[in-house]
C-alpha cells in the first residue's frame, strides 16, 4: 500500500506546499502566543502548554478547531497571530534569495564530498 | 529548560521559515525521485526506500550529506529535483492567495464554532 501511494505521487500539484506553509505559520503562532503568555499570564501559559503537548499542532485546522472549543479567546489569538506573522514574513522573503540558498547548499554539499574523496598526497 | 527556550522565542526572525521551506522541498524531491525509481529502476527504488526509512529527511542538509556518501548520483538527483520543484512552485504561488487562504480558514473555524454554540429554538 505504501508503495502504491508513493508511486502515484508525481508532484505536479503544489497544494501540499501551501498547506505545509500554513501549518508552519500556525505552529510559529502557537510558539509566539506561548512566549507571550509565559511573561504575562503564567496560569494560562501552563494550560496552553499542556494543551499543545496533548494536541500536536501539525494539522493546523484540526488543532485550532479543538482549541476553539476549549478556549475560544486563545484560538482567536493564534489565528490573528498566524496571519500577522505571515504578513511580516512576506515582507522579508524573496524567491530569488531562497532559490540561491538551495542552489548554494547543493554546491556546498558537493564540495564537501569532493574534499572528502580527494586523497592528499602524503609527504 | 523547555520553558526558557519557549520564552526566549519572540519570533522576530524568519530564518526558521526559510529553512523549513527548504526542508520541505527536499522531502518533496525525495518523494519524486522515489516515484521515478519505482517505475524505472526497482532495485535502486528498494535501496533508496530503505535509506529514507532509516534516515528521515527532516533536516535536509544532514540527509543529503549522508546520501552523498552512500550514493552520490542519487544525492545529486535529489538536489537537482528540489531546485527544480522550487522553481515550479514559485511560478504558481502567490502571497496574496496564501494570505487569503489563512484568513478564510480563520473565518471558517469561527463560523463553525458559532454554529455549534448557537442553540436552535426547540419546536
């Protein structure tokens, strides 16, 4: 079954990337809200910290749906924060820099390998 | 220690998002190469499938560094593929669509919750 699933994935769709990005900003928002609560509201921090531990924010929609039921004000705060963080990231991010970063890492890894395989002449 | 780490994260940096994006495209490239090998080269497919199982491609740099040592031609293929997939995604992706997708999901989750909490008058 695993084999079939992998063979069927020809990666002509990019919806998974977009979902992944949204999930990541939700995770980042959760961390940000946790950090704020730690400073400002220790008892809510402890509650939320435990909630995050019990309900991993990997699928952001499922995670927020659960949180909304338990503490709506915290869920709203996470939702506002993920949109805000995304907006801030957009201003800094550049496709060109990202393309160069991938390309540079590719070259760096090949260079590392080359150095490892080259035998220096013994003196 | 965990508490300290979280409290220190004020999310003013976005390097983590960029790293996450690169890791995700590496993971996507691995899946793509696996799908191609499954069709074209079953014995290499089995080898790579096991390698991926034993070395989870979560930190892409560590993963490729290990792969380069074992099978350089496969590592090169993954590296070329992740750059290629990223280039294709850039052409489809729009910050505005992504912003709207997050905003729409926020509203959808609040709407869901509203419907659940509204008590319909019994007849």
